[in-house]
C-alpha cells in the first residue's frame, strides 16, 4: 500500500492524509483533499472517517486499486460509473453510507471482483444483470436497500459464489432456477422481499448451511431434494422459511421448522415435482433421466409425461413392462427416447407423434404390437427409428416419406404385411447399406418399390394371396385393385395401374354417397401406384366402423370399390 500524497501521517494503521498544501501532480489524484499516486496506490481504506459528499469521479483513475473500502461514512449521491474503470479491483466495500440511485451497470466490468458490499444504503432500481458477468465473485451483500425487480437469471453464472445476501429490499418475481446450480453457496439470505412462485431445486447445494427465506410470498411444495443435503433443516437459527405460502406435505427433514404458512391457495397450485422410481424429479430442472440398465421393472409411470423439460429419457436395458403411456406425447422437448431391450407390450400410442423435437426413437427388442401409428410420420426431426424385434403388424405408416431427416430405419423382425408405397423411395437413403436400412423378416408382399426391391431380404409371402400381386402384362391397362387389407382397421392401401402418366383424383364416400375425404389430387406416373388412406375424414377425425367406397377418377376413367372399416 503506497499512498501518493504529500505531508502525510500514518495513524492507527490506516492511511489518513492531513491536507497541508495540496498541489497534486499529474501522476496523482486528489480525493477528499489528499493526493494518491495513480501508479502505486493499490489499496485504499477510508472506512469510518466521516467522509461526506459524493465519490469524486477521479477515483476511476486509480486503475491499480485492488482494494477499496469507503464503508461507514456519510457519503451520498450515486455510485459513479467510473467505479467500473477499476478493472483490477478484488474488494469493493461501500456499505453503510447514504448512496441513492441505481447500482451502476459498469460494476459488471470488474471481472476480478471477489467481494461486493453495498448494504445499508438507499439504492433503488433493479439489480444489474451485468453482475452475472463477474464469475470470480464469492461474496455479494446488497441487502437493506430499496432495490426492486427480480434476481437476474445471469446469477447462474456465479459459479464461485459462497454467500448471497439480498434481504430487506423490495425484490420480486420468481427465484431463478440457476440458484440451485451454485454448488459453492453456503449462505442464502432472501428474507424480507416479495418473491413469488415455487422454490427451485437445491439438491446440488452440498455446502449450504444457512438459508433465510422468511417473509416472502413463495408458494408450492418445498423441493423434494432438500433432505439430501446435510443442512440442519430443523435448526431455526440456521433455516427460516416462515411467512410464506409453502404447501404440505412438507419434507420430513423440515416438518418441525416450517413456521406459519398461508396454505389457503394450495389446492389451486399445480404439482411441480414428482417421485418416480423412488427418485424426486422437479419439472423446472429435470432435462435428463438416465436409468438405463439399472434394474427397473413394472410399467412406465404416466407421471413421466409431466416432466415437460425432458430432453433425454433413457430407460433401456431394464425389465419394464406394460404399455408405453400416452402421456409420453407431452414431452415436446424430448430429443432422445431409449426404451429398447425391455418387456414393453401393447400398441404404440399415437401421441408419440407429438414429440416434435425427437431425433432418436429406439424402441427395439420389446413385445410391442399393433400397427405403427401414422402419427409417427409427423416427426420431421427424426434421424433414427429403430422398431425391430417387436410384434408390429400392418403396413408402414402413411406419409413415411415426410421424414426427410431420417438416417437409420430398422423395421426388421416384425410381422409387417401388405405392399409398400413407392413414396418410400423419396427418402434420401443409401438403401443398399444394411447399417442404415433393414426390413428383413416380415410379411411384406411384392411388388416392392424399385429402390428397395434388391434389399428387401427374406419376407414370408404365404399370406400375400389377399394382397394384390400386380403382373407386368397389366401395365398397359387402367386397373383399380381391391383395397388391402380389406376389411381394415386404421389404414388401407388403394392400388391402381395407369397406362400413362396423368392427373387423377381419389375420393372416399360413405354409404349415403357423401364425400368423407378427398385423399389425393395430382399427377401420377404410369404403371403401378398406391395411395394410403389413414381412415380419417377431411377434418382429421377417424371415421366410424362401417362400409365406405373409394373412387379413382382420371380424364376418361372412373371406377369405385367397396371397403370396410372395422374398429
């Protein structure tokens, strides 16, 4: 510590300068009547000296300062932006003064700051988001001011923070979930504000010893992961949560220390945490569940669909059974769904088509039955579809060619039947590469689309008598074939042969002659063609069981065939 002023005396280990004839030179800064060397002043402790007035703007010239303590004075006015010039500062203590106005955003430039104390002033406005840039911060105390607004989400960047004191302000809004990721945090004092919403998960705060949340408006259940910590939750001198709206049931570790809670609105507050397979998962913070190969058994709980922030759900290589719950369709953020090598059965839920961000859908080696739902063709982000080694029946889903991002398609070792649409060839696939495509060991009937006819592998065609086998000699005729399968359950193939390429229209009628669905209008190439009807009307609703008719119209041709829907 090297003061750069003249005629100075050192008193009680603090550098106190007695102004005599202050004529600071160009390499010095005058503060409160004293001169300080710009080059050599690295520490300045002027606490408790009854200083008054505003902080001189020239303080920003002392760029070598690493310690600045102006606490316990009578300083007033705003904290100048020039404080942000002190880029080497480690400690900034301005507490217990009379400062007003906002905390300057320029403080966010103090990238070496370790400790910030601004408490006991009359500061107002919001906490600057720029504070979240100072990842070196270990201590923040800006309590006992008039600050308002929320805690910035950027505070999640303060990975070295150990103590956070924000009590006795007018802060509001929800607590950012990122607080639960500040693993070094030991003291969290948020009492005496107007915070609302639920408390984020804190199961990662292994160093937490003190937490004061009292006198706010926090609601919902206390995080179910709190009891995993070694915090003394039943010690009222270390943990204070009274004066909120926390709802029962309360975690066992704190049940004797909840104080007075307003529970009048608890019935209307949605659940935000769920216990699944004996583990607590919070909706806000759960983006991944990896329980592959952990011995899980029984059905997949439907509550899994409530964890709407899930991106990865990995439950492979277990003994799970029962049907895949339809609630799985709620997971719109899901990118990876691994359910392979279990004992799952029953049909695939059509809601699986709501997974609009899914890239990998791996359901192989189960006992899944029924048809592949057409809704799976909605998954335009899908890259890997592995459904092999199940008991799937029927044809391929309508619109499979829409999956333009598909890179791997494994449908082998099922009981898929009927004919394949030529539209499958629209997929940009290296069909000859068995690493990317496998449809072996099914019941699929010829003729096969040209892109895969040499890669179809073994198919059991003994049941193909009911399907349409198209002969090459018919290629010069206009032929409308019977729908297959007929009767049908959820989808049916309408197959026809054109002697030349031309525009056609295909309609579905009910038994009264009313148009149920216009399923195609456009040009088709000469030769064999097929169109799949998904059993839905023009409004997108599934039709009822009954007799229907399909009509194929061309310029000089029109023919109608009867079909039967059986639910």
